[in-house]
C-alpha cells in the first residue's frame, strides 16, 4: 500500500543512480554518500541518468519499502538544485507532481495561514 504523505521528508539524491541497485545498494548510498540514516523513516528518491526511472526508498516499521516507476515515454522533471549538494528536500506536493509528470519548475505558492507565525493586524 502506498503510505507516503505530507508528514514525510522527501530527499532527492542529486546524482544519477544505477537502477539495478536494490534495497542494500540504495541504503548504502544514503549511509555512505549522503551520511544519513536510511532507517530514519525519511523517503529517499533516486532517478537514473536518462530520467525515465525513479525509485523511492523508505524504512517502515520493520523493513524497507521500495517504490519503482518506469516511464514508457517522456522524462521526470527535476527541481533546480546545486550539483554539489548530496540531496535536496522536496515537499510532498513537488514529489507527487514529479512522479505524476506535472511541471514543477514554475510553481508559485499562495500565502496560507501559519499557526507558528500568524500575522497580527492591529
């Protein structure tokens, strides 16, 4: 069952990834290259060089879950990022749009209420 939601943190690995890698290979990238904990519950996203395959790796309760999508036509659109960064954090919305094939480059967020920092008019 697809159990990803906006409560998760999504990390897009900035380098092209060999899609032959499975649970161990991808969790090795998270541990060794990103210096992160693959069992943290965060979602790690990997895309191949031709950008027609994507894998999402997540630890859930007692084991890894691996989501894999291969496009028959077209490519996944990536957010702008610095090549030297190990990974970039995506929102759930950007991740879902990227997987669904929607353009994410010209997204403009509208102002919403923020209970942590509400604007007080007085």
